[in-house]
């Protein structure tokens, strides 16, 4: 009997050890399998297998002795990413001649484990949609109208957009790419998704072609640097450089005028809910508006917007920000603060509401600097419809030159005597600026995408006088 008890006890101990081993290896095995991975993309190396290899060394751009997975296309990496993964794209030009998009995202992250796509060096990885600007104009099928030669790349063969964010693809960060020459968009999301962070990209020359539809509704499909649809939410657009967005003007294209042509092509065309737009620089977005916001609970803070919209042949509209808020937005909050608007046409902002006589939310417009070289009045607002029920405008600086360092060279840093220095709000202001300098540098926050840094960019020296030839 005693031997039987001892055997039973030994069996119990063995079972407990076996059971604990299962738990131990199960937990730690699971933890290991769910560790975030770094995946590389390199389309220039010749020593790696195509389309992927598993022993890549990013320091030498070679395979054989490394420890990382590498793909030759961004799409290849996007097809295998898991929550928490980071995809690092090496310098080079990336295209995709077999797909509508260069990257079609179908896999997303989680709240605790975002997926990041980033250029290894800022603007070193170039996503090229291959749209060559052309004054030949095209119909609904992309066929050229009239006589004359086609552009070197027919627009129907150019990519629609660089990144397409698919349905329910959430928690995505896109960082430090140059994105150029796409037919419709740089970054495109027309599906239900949330939590997208777009940081530090250079997005330009989007939709720069002559497009004509046989119907006005066809002409209303807009081109945009970044587009999000009604079902998108929790979007952040931070520290991007966005310029040359939208179709060529009807005079250049020798086409009939369409009002839709100029009211749907925007630098940022953001619908949905909960958008944060901070530290961005936008210019030459004249076939529409630099920022078109149809988004409840939006913050547009510390951006610099420049554009001589008066040179655009478009006889209608103008301004740098349009709020096209609809009934589905509900009673949200729109805050527009600490922005520089240089040379808007017709006013800084345009209030417009689709499907409603008035937006029921709260609109706060404070501490913006608006200046026009040609309009001494520097009109602040245009009202096609009445402003929101709860509308607040205060402490905006109207008609003072912001004293930018080099407007012609597109250097939008502040000179030392700029009225934008120490005149911004602290509320909602980002903690760093476009250059990642800490805010504030002085006693108060600055207006615009750049915080003035003492000893850096300053007032240009006066021309010397009284000189004589010896």
C-alpha cells in the first residue's frame, strides 16, 4: 500500500511537471512568435533572392550573412506584416506596373502594436506613380482627345495612388517617403478604418494632368495628396510637405471650364471623424483647397500654407481652408489655430455645409496669421452659409507680413522679426515643430509649422551702402 501511495505521488508530480511545462513553453513560445519584426525592402541589391530572402544585412545591402528578411517590393512586405512589425524601405525609386497601387494594405496592427512603413532615410525611398504631366487631355477611359502626341506615360498606365488603405486596416504609420506623380492620390483611404498616422512625407505632383469627363459628376472625382472617406476616423497628418496637387487648369488644357474641376482637388481631403492636422507645409494647391475638411472633431494647428491662388484661371472660390461639413458629422468640434496663411485668394477660410443649413458643432478660429500681398484687407473668412451656431474667432493677426525667410525658395522658417513669434496658443499645440525642434523656444508658442530658433534662420542682412571703388 505504501509503495502504491509513493507511486501515485510520483505520478502526480510528473503530471504537474508536464502540465507546467506545457504552460511555460506555450506562454513563452507564444511570446516569441508574437515579437515584433523588422522587415526590409531593397530593390537595388543583386545578391539576394527574388522576391525575398532571409539572411539580409542592411549595413552592406547584401544577403548571405545577415539576420533580416528582405523583399524587393513594398507590397511583398505588406502582404506578410503582423501587428508590431516595422517595414524599413531602403533608398531608391519604387514603382508597380502591375497594380493600381504601389502598396495595397490589407493587414493592420492593434492599439498596442502598430505597423510602421518608413523610409530608412527621410525622402530617400521614392514612390513614383509614373504620371508625366501632359497638356493632352483625357476622357473617362483615359483616351486622349484631339490631335497631338500622347504624354510619355499615358495616365491610365500610371498608378492611382501610392498607399491604398483597405477595409478594417487599422493602426498604420506611414513615414518619411517621397510620394509623387500619381493620378488620383498620394495616400488613399475610402474604406472603413481608423488610426492612421502620416508623418514626415513629401507628397507632390498628384493629379497633374488634363482630365475631362463626359458628365459633371465624373469631373467631381477629386485628386488629393491625402484622402480619407466618411468611414475613416482617428487620422493624424503631421509634419508633411505637400505641394503641386490637382489637375492642370482648363486654359492650359484648352478645355471647357468645369466648376467641379476646381472644387475637388485638394492637398488634404479629409472626411470622417477625429482628424489632427499639425506642422504641415502646403503650397501650390490651387485646383481646390490646400485643406478641405469634412470631419467632425478636427484640429488644424500650426500649419504653414502658401499659394498665389490669384494666378489660377479658376474664376470661382478661393481660400486656404474649406470646411465642407455635412449632417453626418454631428455636433463635433473644429479648432483652427496657430496657422500661417500667406497669399490666400478671397480669404483664409470658406465655410460650407452639405445637406445642412448650419453646422451644429463648435468652431474655434484663433491666433492665425493671414496675409496677402495683393489684398490689403487680407480677408479672413468667406461665408457661403452662416458659420456654426457656436462660432468663436479671436486674436487672429490680419494683414501683417509673417516675414518668412525665403518665399521664392520655399523656405518657410521665420525671420527673427516675424509677428508669428510668441503669438500662438499653447492649447492643442504640438510639442515639436516641423524640424523636431521643441516648442516653445521662447516664452510663448509661435504660429506656423516652424518654431523660431534663436541663432538659426534670421532676418536677411540689409544691402550695404556707401561703398566706393578703390
